[in-house]
C-alpha cells in the first residue's frame, strides 16, 4: 500500500494483479494538505458549515498556527427596547443562549491540542479569570478592544458596554511578531463595523481588530482557524493578508453570506 497524489488530493492505494495485469486500486481517500506527521487537514480557504466541537475533534495535533475564536458570550436578553420608533433587540439568536462553562469545556481544550502557536479568544470580562485559571500554562495576557460607537444605554442606570476583552494564549513561542511600539499596546480602538456591503451579523468584529491580531500572531502562508466565523471577518482578513484559513460556522445563512463577501 502506498500514498498517491492526484491533483491536490491524496489517496491510499494498492497494486492489484487483475487478469495478469497490475492495476492500482484506491483503498481510501486521505484528504488534502498533509501534515508533517502524515495526517491530513481539510481543504484550506473554505468556510465550512460545521459545528466547532465536532470539527475540531477531526483536526490533527499541532496543525494550526493561529486560532481566532469568537464564541457566543451568552449575553442575549429577552428584551426589546423601542427608541425613536425603532426596535432594538437584545436577543442576538438562539446560538447565544446556554450554559457557558459546559459549552466552553466542549471545545476549548481541543483548541490547545490542534494549536501550534497563538490563540486569541474574544470573551466577556466576567469570564477572564475562569479561562486564565483553567489554562494557566498557556494564558499570556488580556487585550482590550474599545468600540467608539457602542450601543446606547437607554435606562442610563449603569455604564455603557463599550469594551470587549480578547485573551491571548500561547502554546509555544516561535511565532510572535512584535510590531512598532505603538502597535503593541494591549489596547485597540475602532468603531464597530459600519460598511454596509459586509455588515450583516449582530456581533461582527471590525476588520482592523482582526488584522492587528493576525499580523502579530501569524505570518504569510500561516494556517488560521476561524472559529465561530459569523460574517467571516477573520477568514476575509486572513485571505487579504495572504494567510490560509479554515472557517467554522454552523448557521448556514451566515456561511453563505460570509463566503460571498470573500468571493468563495
Ligand atoms: C460572536 S459570533 C461571531 C462573529 C464573527 N467573529 C464576526 O466577526 O462576524 C458567534 C457565531 O458563532 C456561531 N455559533 C454558535 N455556536 C456554534 C457552534 N457550536 N459551532 C459553530 N458556530 C457556532 C453563531 O452562529 C455566530 O455566528
């Protein structure tokens, strides 16, 4: 038995003698993109309509250079505010409802198995300590994304939520681009994404934030895993910066729209 490449696909084949003639018979399709230890990764530069937990389980160890994960924050509320005859819904979708600890336990440790270098995890302030305590070997620091045009607070009885923390984890050193000193503050400020042709997701990240993380945490041709892809911000920026990506998102409407914005 041996491995045969056809185009960019790899097959396990054997030679079989049929009527005195030796013919090659395919035993198994192996995949594309072989890793150093003889395992296979799915096709790159695709946003897969697929649940994160199950898809992660199929990826080989130490195969991904950088992960950007933007999971649900479980902050949806069953409340609709009406302002200037416009309804403002605080319920983002049923994907944002559930038990946080149970949800994260289902996939985050697998991230560290498949990861080679850097993981950036968008989360909420209340969960920072939980993650830092759970993965102390890999946790490095917390970055802050400040949105200059956050959703307003109508009741005016507490602070406006204008910041999102991004946790930085590193499995091993060897890929970390220290940019200019001004770029290396643990803080970034942008408005929320406003460009109509790519804006369609309620919790969409601004491309500049993702660009900043990818420039620091990956190089040209690195393989990026875009977990909870949503509108495909990470995949779109990865493509622009000439990285390879694998996107995972389980809402088909978002998958279709995201693919369109990337030209897939
Ligand atoms: C916070 S949003 C991501 C937004 C994205 N970063 C962007 O810039 O557009 C989380 C996304 O995760 C998706 N999602 C929720 N649970 C999932 C799961 N188990 N597997 C894959 N995607 C999931 C939701 O449909 C939602 O689009």
